[in-house]
């Protein structure tokens, strides 16, 4: 069974949303970015690869962000995204 984190913010709620039977929504409380694992990934990338730098344009920013993302291996992502609350919810 797959789990998908979902906030209840106004722009994330759609009355026409059809949730597949094999997907379970985990509703996150509002204003809680620390509970969203991808926020941890962005924080790690900023602090380890993208901080204290100037980018001449969007293309350079995009290239450097892509390079930083590609340096992340599966074990690193697992360690950054691991949270006890996800295990309890599953």
C-alpha cells in the first residue's frame, strides 16, 4: 500500500479529487513543513551544496541544483527523510 502526505491547505483540497484504492492519504497539520520529508532534502541540499553562492542566472541555478540532487544517493535520502511518525502511520 502506498502512502502520500497531504496538507489540508485551501489550494490542496479539491472536491473532485479521486483517491485510488491503493493509496492512503496522511493528512499533515497546517504550518508543519518539518513533517514533510522533502523539506528536509531541500534543507540538506541548501546547506551542503547550494549555500553561500551566487548564481549568474536561472540556468546556472538549475544546473547546480540538478548537480546537487544527482549527488544524493539512496542511503543519504533515506537518512535525511527518515522520521518515526511515518513508520507509526504505516
